[in-house]
C-alpha cells in the first residue's frame, strides 16, 4: 500500500513537472526577456553593450530587459547565440537550460548519494518549482552559473578554473570565491579568476574599451538595472538605511566572509555547498528566479537523517519555491498590491535564510 501511494505521488509530481516545464518553455519562446542575446550580438560587432546601456540605450540596441549586468566573459561565451536570430537563439537556450537543470540534479544526487526514489523526487520537485519555470521563461543565466559554481564540490577535473565561468553572474561569486580561499588557499582560489580576467581583457581589446573602464562597467549597469532583491542583506540596507550600492555591497561581502569561514569549518563536508548557496542568497541582491540555488539545499535535505535538519529545510525551500507565488496570487485575488508588503517580506525572507544558515552551521546530524 505504501509503495502504491509513493508511486501515485511520483506520477502526480511527474504530471505537474511536465506542465511546469512546458509552461516555462512556452514562455521562453514568447519572452526570454532576460536572455543576454542582444548584448552578445553587439559584442560580435565590436560594440560595448555596457556603454550602450549606460548611455541610455537610445537606439534600442539592447532589447527587452537584457541589461548587460554580467561579467565580460559571458558575452564571449554567448557569441554563438549572437550569431543566430533571436527566436532560434532563445529556443536553443531554453532547451539548454532544461538540460542543465536535469544535469545539475543528477550531479547533486550523486554527490549526496541519494537513493533512486529520492533522485526522482528531487528532479520532479525542482522541475515544478517557480524559480526553475521562471528562469526558463525569462531566459535567465542562473542555472548556467549554478552548473559551474558547484563543480569544485563535485570534485570535477579542472573545477576551480571552470568555476570561473559561473562567476559571470557575479552576485553569486563572492561567497564561492571566499570559501575557496579558506578551503584551498589564496593561490589555488585565484584559478577561478583565470577565465573572468581573460574574458575582461579580450572584451576590452575587442571593443576598444580602456581596461579599467571595462572593469567597472558591469557594476555601473547593475546599480542602474538591478532592483530590490527577495530577501537579502543588501536590499535591507538599501531600503531601511538608504545605503548606496557600494556600502551595502561591502557589508554584504563582510557578511559573506564571516559565514563562508564558518561554513568551511563544519566537519560534515556535504553541508558546505548548501551553506555557500544560502550565504550568497542572503548576502547579495537576488530575484525569485535566482532561488534555483536552493537546489543543493534541498538535495542535501534528502540525504539528512535528522528530522530537525530536513524538516526546516523543506519548509524554507517550499516557501521560496512555491509559497511566495501562492501568497502573491492570494494578495492579488484580494485586490491588494504585492508591493505594499515588499519591505516586510524582504525582512521575513532574510530571517528564513539566516535561520537555515545557522541551522546548518551549528547543528550536527
């Protein structure tokens, strides 16, 4: 009887996951508004997309919401997409994103030594999640970054160098880089900077941009284009204390440094990856689709034996993956605006993330 109920649950989850992925893929073909296609197209022509955006994008060379707030290397890697028409490029990118999602789930399943049934559960819940669906539909680069950032934890060959590709989404980079310093030393950690530095220099040369100007332009774009996050320290400091991006970002780095050090000291090594993901989400501005980075947290919970470990994690993950969407729908149904609760919600979400970090940092299985 229990076996049949589990089988029925997995079947229902499969149906829900199929519908969710189909909706995300359909949205990607219609929108993909965040896909960095137009900035990559400009780089092919030798134009600087950062400069185009900073100067007001007067000729609409950057379309939709494709503000170039990623590191230079991403646009070098995305040149093949820039050579295609937008519809073809976003179709291929949506398929790649789905495949990356599946590959990351399988990699995490192997790392945490999950059973086959728990692997199916991990994949299906993730495919149902709002961050995954929205990430696909928006053409986001979050899954792409996650796939490379987790490689050193999976002990992939050349992982520290390849991890640098994930640094292109630099709002996630500091905790991972700081963690590497504490774990491997500064010299080995700098291997992760090889590709970002190479991308920066190639971009500077190709677009005839002075190196220092090119270096700071992604941050300049981000300060203009990136809004308030979902539940992070930077957003709290900006909203409640009116700190500028530089100060709030500096405090975020200090916060990430302290907790990354504590994460690396935990004797249970399998907790390090979920901790670094949580630390990044709590330290720097991240919108809802970036919470695909809670996938390693959920994967770890499926390997945990203690109820006081996996139950809080499941509550937290389900809140960010499903609860926020349900609450938004409820508020809309009541005729109210979600923005009226935004500051309170940021604080509440931050507390949830901090609670999970402290739980995994202090407790023992």
